[in-house]
C-alpha cells in the first residue's frame, strides 16, 4: 500500500496537477465564447456545437499527454483562439461542410510545415532575449488583468492576492493552490457563480463530410493556417525555448496537424502549440524539478479529454465561474513566468533595446493584415537587432584595426609559429 501511494504521489504531484488544471481552466474560459461564436457563424446546430467541444477537447488532450510523454517535456497544445476569431467573421454564408474543408486544408499545411522542418529552422535562429521578451509581452495582459479585476471586484481578488503572498513566503509550493481555494470560497459566499441550466450528458461527435470550395479554401483555410502559425505556434515555441526545453519542433507540428486533420470532420478547426497555458506548465510552480514538469502538461491533457467527453457539462461549469476568479488566478499563476521572462529578455545589454521593442510591440495587441501582435512584435525585435547591433559593430571593428596599426608588425613574434602557439593564439 505504501509503494502504491508513492507511485501515485510520483505520477500526480499536487503542484503538477494544479498547474495542469489551471492551464485548462484559463485556456478554455478565456476564449470559449469565441469558439461558440465561430460555430454559430457557420450555422452549427446545438449537437454540432457540442461536437466541436468534443473534437477540440479530445484533440488537445491526446496531443498534450502524448507529446509530453514522448518528449518528456511540458508540451501544451490549445485551440487557435485567433483562428476562432477569424472564423467568427469569415464563416458567414459558408456551409458547415465547406468550413470543414477549410479546416482540413489548414491542418494539411501544418503537417507540411512540420514534415519539411522549415518552421523549426526559422525558430532556432531567434535569439533567446527576443523569445523571452515575446513571451513576456504575451503574458503581461494577464499580470495587469489581476489588478484590473482587483479594482472591479476587490472582495474576491484581493484575498486571493493576500493568500498568494503569504503562501509564497511560508508555503511556496501551495501559493497558487491556496489562492485558487480562497477565490472559490469567497466568490461562492458572495453568490458570484452562475449555476443555472446544468444538463449532464456525454458529448456525441457529429460527422460532417467535407466539401471543398476554392473560394472558402483561399478565403478561410489559408488565413486560418497563417494566423495559427504566426500568432499561436510561434509564441508556443518561444515558451518552450525560453524555459530551456530544446524539444524538436517539427514532430510537434506534424502530430498536431495529423490529429487536427483526423478530427476536423467533427469540428476541430485548429490545434497548435500553446503559449499562455504552456507558460503555466513550464514554470517553477508546475514542479521544482524541470525534468518532471512534463507531468503538468500530461495532467492538462487528461483534463482536456474530460472536457471533450463531457463537453456540455464542463463548458457549463467553466462559464459559470466568475470572471474575476479566472483572471485573478491567471495573473497570480503567471507572475513567476513573467518575471523570469523579463529577466532573460534584459540580461544581455547588447540585445536589451531590441528585447524592449519586442516586448512593447507584442504587449500592444496591435493587429495588421489580420495577424496578431506576437508576429509583429518578433519582427520588430529582429529588425531592431539587425539595425542596432549592426551599427554598433562598426566602431568596435574600427578600434580593433586601430589597435593593430599601433601595435605594428614589430611587436609580433619573429620566426615560424608552432602549431601549439597558433592554436593558443586562435
């Protein structure tokens, strides 16, 4: 019995389970309304809407748990929130069958991106300070959201903040758990939960045979792919790299694309690497040992599968939670990650200005050509790096040339140079 208990504690440490739960909680509640709007734009019936939740939950669960176990890294996947926003405006007048065809095209293009390896080659060339600044820019809205919600619902958010600080001082492993429990108790006592309309039933998948219209493929499928890669997969890889995980990207993209393609006829419109929710599972709060943090994403996968199987019930529960509780626990759970990202972004003096540019542009939330600020923030940072560092290298090179001219050939050792001396000189 003791050995069994040890195995359970090893497979389900409290901090990892909590981190996985928070990742699912924040990932779904923050954007489930957009997914519902996208489904309704395509004329989805209530059964088809439930099928969308089933397909997305199963897809995210299988990829989260499977890829994390395979690579022993906290690989967290999510649905494409910018993609859902694009669908909410782009699917008006489009049949569900034609929308399914667009989902398949986007999934196939993701598979091609992973199989060819071009996306990984691009990501491996991004400097760590820029990747860290990108992550900090993505997450800063949740840090500020903590205090914005405190302004509007002080009675719920401030006790969470106070308990978090107290636990961080004396019980650091239970800081987030304690804050969440406090928020649940206080919000329930104040009657902030919306508990009407519960209907318990397993979700039933509804198959939609895809139809391919070149207008929909070009107008919806291609933009869905571009938005998913630029606004979701790019910062998702940055999170893994910023946390020190050199997990190969190409297999991750390939498998998310394959699972997406299989589940597309049931409503899975876009699977990608997560950024915000992944940051919860890659931080110290998920586990003290970085090698064991993959357990947090495995548990996130199990929770996502539960969401898929009980799509209606879980969706009702998540929407019943008060917004102040969700935003409060999101901000508290990401404080450590935001601080670590800013530290890594600003550590290199030569890259500091470019990192600040990346951070500010990403945090601005601007959208150009239908692509979100994560892509443009990284592009601005790369441009700043090229311009600023290129301009700074010239004076250094000039000083080296001047030093060489002052030294002159007379000060160099005469005669042949041995291989050892030449190697030491190099």
